């Protein structure tokens, strides 16, 4: 998933910050943090140039959009098209419109709101798949991508985001479609003191919907994803000699918050050259400046979980930082 801000938005952010750019893991304005597609891959029992509408299910697309700095509704639209180098659907290409809608402010709405749409099997979508195959150098061998474009509008701000979903032939025969990853939860790790244990269960939800976990100003806390058995799926892909090759998915985690700092923006991924598994926990340091913390501040978190085949899930939590 890739995002691109309008030039006006970038210049406004630059001017407001007097030359200081926002850290990628600190969310202070409207930003698309992730997009999930269900299912993330469609596997069909036919060559991709022979796909019919009966082969395509309804496809649900949702976006995680944060807008912590402002109190305002957000308008959005989604559409599908063949992959484009600039990640934008152009009118000269085959396009399937998905949705145009509006949501309440994502942080302030009385209940969690979803920026979602359903891509239905229509003739327009079939044209998109056919054109994607025609543009593919391998003519759909191993699958093709279909680009999902998201536009989010608010007064004075526009964000574009793009995510690819896959259409693949059932080659080899044992090939099954990818599914989105999941978590059993998050475990917090910190230094124990006389009043708190080292490990604690992290609540899942918006600041408005849960009792935030407590952090002291400047405290270092690690958040460890609790992965369920089998979440790292085994899968096979075809090879050019007519055989197949098997792999096990890697998972990555991206970490975001409105305040404080992270040890690194992304954790997980591939093993290193020595075969060691990478760390998957996110290390967060709570803000310590008195003018930020004040008498106490609630800090929203967003955790985005990805597999290497386009699968994605996200989770929210909240910390209450006290001086």
C-alpha cells in the first residue's frame, strides 16, 4: 500500500513545521495507514484471459485512515484499474468504480467507523482483469495485480493511496488463495516496579472505546504481537520448468502513534544471513516533555500487520501517559 500527498498538502505541512518533516511513525495529520482486501487474492480454475464473472466473488476493501489533528468528517472514493506506474487510475484505462461515501471523524465518532467498499463482479471489473493480463509481461503466468485506488478528502487536504490485489490461476493444482493475517492480541513488556508487573495484556480498540494502559513519561515499553498457530501460511508458486516451489510467509509489523517515538518503524520480515528470526516487537518510548504530557495525555496507537503476498490486518490501542 502506497500513499501520496497532494503538493499543496506537502507544502502546507512543510511551512507549518518550519522545515522539520514529520517522522514516518508519528501520525499528526490525516494519513492512510493501511488497506485491507478480503479476499486479498482470487484463485480461479481457468486461464486468466478466460476468467468469467462466475469466477469472481464480492471483494471487500477497507482503509485505515487516521486524522488525529482535526475534528471533521472525511469523504472517500475507491476504484479498481490495471496497475499504473504512478499508482493512479487514469480515465483512459479500464476502471471499475467501487464506492463514494463519507464517514464521521475516525477518532471522535461514537462508534468505530469503517472506510469500506465492495468491489462486485461486473463487466467493468472483468475488463480491468483482462487489461491487467494484457499488460503483464508474462501474460498472467503466476497471477496479475489489480490496482485499488483510494482518494480521501477533507477540507484543505487530499490523500491518495493504492493497494494491489491478486488474480491468479490455480497453477499448480494445489495452489490456494492467500488469506489476511490475524493476531491473538498484543502483550506489553516493561520494567516492573512495586505497583505493576512486567508483562501485561494490551487492550485493543480506540482511545474512546477502551481503558488505556498506563505509561510514565519517558518510559520504554515493548509491544509484542501474539501470533496464532498457522498465521504464517505455507504456499506454492509455479516455476518456469512446469514444477512448483514452496515457501512460508514472513510477517512484518508497522508501528504508529501520535506521540513518543519508536525504536524502528517496521519489525519482522525475513531471517538474516545466519538464519536468525527478526524481532517482531515494537519498542515505544513515551513522550517526556511537560508541555506535551501536561497532567496526562492519551496517545492512540495503530499497528499494521502484513504478509508478503498482500495480506493485511490492523489493530488499535491506546496509552495514557502520566507525568
